[in-house]
């Protein structure tokens, strides 16, 4: 439980969540959306997508604020103590490994393009492998390296984005932005899936950060003012820079801001910083999934980073859109089940919350059905010869919510009937 010394203000929580948005992946989302949408539609999708994220964060975060527990423990009621640890850890592991691969791929492309400026030709897969390897080794050394990189990389990334925006909005590029017409044709729902997928995990595990908040309104204010402004700014920046520099390659964009050397170094440092978090979180998740000794955490971090590096080598960045869509399908149904339990069954009263030992099959089945149904359109899209289904990124959370609600009611009625028959 919380004590008075552990309380955090809504402002400090908001800063943490805003900081999570100021990353290369946010720019990548803008880069991806603008390739298939107009700028106005991109910004609209971003606002709606992050509004949904914020609603989930508030409902998830308040549970942890009420109980003073992290997400994995709060979910111990709907999934069971063992089930919660396994499901959330599996999702964390998958998300972290995927993100590690994407970031290492971006870093490798930046390194290869930077060296090419100086007539040194290195294939992107090889540069990605080298980048991933450096990230893995530094992640094994842990939080000290991360802290140093954070102090350097985040301010540099913000400065580069500001310089890029000033250049594009004050020069001849302004007319290019105003007259822009996308080459692709991305549907609104596909764009929403990409936006949700970029921070779906952060929304579901919001309680890990909000558990130390003093009151519910702190979570509300931190989510609204921390996520939406930073998210819209970063995705908008990614979109505008992509139009202005007329390339869908985010590394090429950065090499054109300031000098190629400065742009390349900032991109490398920013991806490096974020990937230390991915490797460390992924390693911890693997420890929980396979229930191995805490002493083997460094080995798990190494394994997580190595798998992510191999994904970078095979070019996982080319599958950014389907990966974001899969994450937006798999992860929100976890919140659907937790919201149904805490806010509907428990009426938002922490005194009604009880952790369940072992595995709660109803909760796991509810999440699984919602995740599978929501993932189906994305999986089918990878095989154009098969019948296609429109992408509905929010359907999974609705289905999981409804299944858990109905299943819980039936179970409760059966329990009453059994007691009456005794």
C-alpha cells in the first residue's frame, strides 16, 4: 500500500507520460499515417486515437490509484494471480521485442545512411545487427546507461524536431505542405489502429505509474495533459517533416535537418535510449513468463535484445503498420476485461476488489476471444488472396467487455441457484 512519502503530483505523472510520447515511434506513426492520408485527416485520427487511449488510461490508472498496486496485481482479480502475471508478461514481451526490432532497424538505417554520406557503404541489415548488438550489451549494464542516454537523447530529439518544424513552416516548404496529396489510401479505421497500437500497451499498464497518485483526479489530469498534446505534436511533426522533405524514410528526414552528421547522431541516440527500456522490460517480462530465477534477469535481457536484433536484421520496420494493428488488437481487450470487472461488477469500489489465486478462466477466455477476433482482419490483410474483413480496432475491447460481463452474470446466477437448492 501507499504511504504519504510515496505520493506523486498529477504534474509529475503527466511529465512521465508526455516523455513516453517524445520518441522516434511517435514520429514513425506520423510518417506512416501521412503516406496514406491528408494532413487534416492524420491530425483528426491522432486526436481521436489518443482520446481513446486517454479514456483507457484513466479507467486503468484509477484502479491502481485506488488500490495502490501495479497493473499486474490489479489484474489478479480478472485473470487470477498466476494468469495475470502470465498474460500481461507475454503481451509485454511481444510488444517489447517488436519495438526493439523496429528501433534497431531505424538505428541501423540511420547508421547506414550516415556512413553513405562519407562514401562508406554498409548494408542496412548489417548496420541493424551492429546497432542491436550495442544496444543489447548496454542494456545488460542496466539503468545507469539508460539514465545518461535519457538526459542527452530526449532534449536533442526535441531540439531537432523544433528545428525541422521551423525550417519547414517558414520556407518554401509551406506551400508543399498546403498542397500535399497522399500517394496511398489508408482508411480511417486502419489509421486509428496504427495510432492506438503505438501506445496501447502504455494505456493498459498505466497503473504501474499511477499507483502512487493521491487521488483519482490526478490520473485524469495527467492523462489528458500528458498524452494528447505531446502525442499530437510528435505525430504532427512526423507527418509535416515527411511532407516537407518528400520522403517516407524517417532516417532520410533526420539527415536533412541541420547536417547529416547531427541528424544521424540524434536519431541513433534516441533509438538507443528507447531500446534500453525495451530490452530491460522485455527481459523482466520473459523472467515472469517462464517463472525463472530473478538472478537470470540479465540473461533474459540479453535474450530479449538478441531476438529483437534478429527481427531488425530481417527488416521488421517494413511491417510497421501490421505490427501496430496487431498490438491495437491484442492489448486493449485486457483493459476491456479489467474495466468490466472493476467499474461494472465492483462498481468502482476498491473494497469489492479481491485477488484470485491461480487462473481465472473466464477472464482469460474473454480477453482471448476479443484479441483473436480483433486480430483477424490484420492477419487476413497479410494474405491478399484470402477474403478481407474491414479493420475494427475497438471491436476487441468491446467483445472482451461483453463476454466477461455476461459470463460473470451467468456464473453469479448459477452460484445463487446452487445455494438456494442446498
